[in-house]
């Protein structure tokens, strides 16, 4: 997909996350984006396939970490191997996108960049592509940084919000709002002017460069110096170590003078935890969700993600059970966010075999 004035469009898929809330299925070597959590394909495959016929494979780039690069290339043979951009280490989304910028500038310096996450679910593909086209046209024509706003369906306290103003298919961003308490989230839901911040963006490479140079030069300068010195792969780690660990929202979007938001029409989920995955499964008459072999007696409102073994349950409710070959997770549905703490405890105890 190119814009009407023949500016090429590239897609950058951020795929370096770990998805620790999906332990014990998600591991260091096989993180969330490598799993088929929703549907038959992995989330990474779904993200790239969603662009089929709209962005050519040679214009799709995936940014991931060194330990995941080989598997990413194996899973996406349709992409040129060099289009998998390798971070020496994960340092949040601002360094990730700054690295993508300096790499893609070498081939497509005039391009518009669409930034997507490898581990989100998006329904209504055609609506997604139409909204993407709207954002690309605005970024190329108006030369503004563009983000996507998801219309909230309930007062979520775990997401950041975008406050908008104006009318039309593209609004002006009035402010970015932090994750709110429940009463404020309800106000945001009722206002009609607030959207969930999904962390997807569109901008020209030139405007991303100008924005980082103005608001976060510490993210860009070491990479520019690396490029100017010859961009030797073995020197990237030293340059990368100088970069702050900071999100692109904080480094750039919240500081930029003019930011636009496209209110999306497609269905979206960040599939952020096991309860989110449950929402995509069909429940039985007792509210239970089952994958794999299960035998359930007097069991209600529980979810069982089985492996090779039969899971039998009797007289329980509101549980999540996830079976892996070397670990079994059992938690209350209301405590699913604590899975991340389990992973942190295992790391502190040196249990690398389970991470």
C-alpha cells in the first residue's frame, strides 16, 4: 500500500515482548506472540497475515531481540531475512522504534511507518485496513504523528486513555491520560471523548526523526552515531546500552505538540492475560471453558487449558488451570495478574529451566 502521492508505506511489528502473564505456556524461548492463544495461528502470524495484499512482504519489518530472531525468521519465511531487525536487548518501545527508524531509512527514507504489536488480536480485518489507510493518509498529508484510539466498552483501569477533541475520521489528541482509578475510568467511558491507548502508531520517518530529535535526543543520538561510524553489527550492543529504557508514549507522544488519533471501528484486544484469552472461548452451561481433555464435576466458572494429560476437577469454581509439560498453574480468576509475580519469583530463585 502506497499513499496517493507515491510515498511508500512500511509496517513495523514490535515482537520482542515476553508475555509473562501467560506462563507456563509463555517462556523466554517461546513468548506470547509465538503462541496460538486466539485461533489456530500464532498472534505473530495473525499480525503479519492481516497485512496480506495491503503491504508487500519486503515492506514489512519485525523488531525482536537477538534470542528470538532465528525463530522469528523461521516462522515468517515470506519476509526477507534482513527485515527482521534485531535488538541486542529489550529496552522498551522508544529504543525499539528508533532502531527501526535508522534501519529502514537506509532503504525507504521517505516512507510512512505503521507501528503494530505482534501480540494483539484484531477483528474485522477490512475495517482495520480502512482505518490504517485513514491514518496513513493523514500522517502523509498533514505531517502529524497519529495514534489509534479504541472505543472503550467498559471502565478498564489497566489501560492508558487518549482524550480527544474535534470531529471527523481523525481527531486531535487533547491529552494522554494515565491508567485511571475505577471512578475516573467510568467517567472516561461515559464521556464519549476518551479512547483506550492501544500502542499503535503511524507517522512518516521524517516526522518520527524530527520528534525524537526534539523531545528524546537521548534515544536517537547513540544510534545515529552508530550509523555514521559504519553501522557494524558488533558495535550495536554498545550503542544500545546507552539508550534509556522508555516507552515511545512517554518519550515522544506525550511531549509532541500536535498528535492526531483515529477512532477505530475494528474489534481489539491486547490479550493481556489468561482471563482475556478466556473471552475468546465458548463456555459450557456452567460457565466453564476447556481446552484439551477435561472431566468436570460440580465445577463452575473455571477455565482449563490442558496439555497431554486429562484434567479432572470436582467441586471448584472461579479457577484458571494451565497445564504445561514441566509446570502447572492454578490460580483464582481474580488473581490472574499475579502470574507475572510467579515468574519474577522463579527468576529470583534461579529457576531458568522454568522461564
